[in-house]
């Protein structure tokens, strides 16, 4: 049986993949899937794809686009979460910073360079005609590192998905000072060129299983309860999140959406030139 390693953050967005794993759906098509958690987010997953430590990952759209354009030998193989991501903007409990509008000259905690927590503040600032200097960023690796850094007043600001951090805000471990909604679908599935070239049929089978599981999850009457219990999210928040989230049920990726991402990354000086979107996407043959 072929083995494919799939990675993602340990968050509620990836529950459809976990349900497919638990149901044995991958084994039914002859593939053993091994799941890897990446608490460091998109930057860590992009490194894992590049280094051959993982085969397919669910990453933030802007993060993997930026990484591929900077030479990561990977391709987007499918959309995953079609709705935008709502980022919570956080500070330390005793930090006097309280207003989203005042963050752009402050020290910003990021999980990795190239991660969403790095790219989103830059994009946020760009769309408000502000500018963030590279010296403002400090790598803290993961959510735990952010809590420590913010409350030690080593950094002032941290962007992370708002429902993941809400329990930490309620526990008085973080202070939420604002929100930011991404201007495009938040997650895509990307695979290393190595696995695409060596096992294209298996990659296609994995994607079909994930798409089917996503379709089932969106029709599952118990989805909200599962999200609440498994991820420690209050039921009323799980309801809001679930009904504001849509998953992809096929492999289509919008070319216009990718052009929007490339334009914004270029305007924010994250990438240096305009490019053909075809180099980002797996160009399937008849598989």
C-alpha cells in the first residue's frame, strides 16, 4: 500500500481530513495516509514540503504562493477552504496597546518568515496605506511562543486565527485588539513536486477522498458538536465558524484569485515581479 504524508495545523479547519482518516476512506482506495501536525503553521509546512518531510499540506493561500514563487519545489493541487480567514489581532495582557489602528509601528510576533502571521500584517498594512519594516518582526515559532513573547513585552502584536485563540483570550492569556479578514480563500492544498511526479495517481486519489469528506462534513448535522468538543471551542462560536466556512469539493483553483494574491504580494514587496499563475498550479494530465 502506498504511503502519503499529509500535514496541517492542529485546528478545526482540518477536521474533514481527520474524519476521512478515522473512517478508513484512504485505505479503501489503497493509500495509507500519515498525518503530521505543524504547530508552526504555513511557514513550517512550506519547509516540510521543500525538505521532503511531508507530501501534501493544507496551507494558507498567500503563504504557499509566496513560497513557490521564491523557489519552493511544490505546486497547489486543489483549493481547500474557499471562505476567507478571520485573523484575531492580539497583544499581551498588560500591553497598553488596545487599538488595531495603532499596531503598524509595533513589534510583531511571527511563527516563521513566509507564514500567515508574517504575511498578513504586511497585507493588512498595505491595504490601509501603511508600511511595516522587516525589523519589526520577531520569530516566536508557534502559538505558545507568542503567548510568552507578548506577555514578556518582547513583542506587541500577533495575528492568528480568531477561534483558535479565543479560549486563550477568555483565559486571560492573550488580549484581542482587532480582527482582519483575508481578501481571498484562506487555505489550499499543496504537494511537493517529488510526490506529484512519482505518484500522480495516488495524489489524485487522496484529493478525491478529501473532497468527498469535505462535502459530507458540510452536510453533517453533528459537525458543530464535533468541532466544539474536539477543539475546545464554545458551541456558539463553533456555530458561527461552521456557518461562515465553506470547503472545496473539487480541485478547481481560481486563476483570478491567484492573480489577486500575486498582485497584493508584489505591492507589499513580498515578491518582486509579476508571474504566470500556471507555474503555481499542478498541471494535470489525464490521470
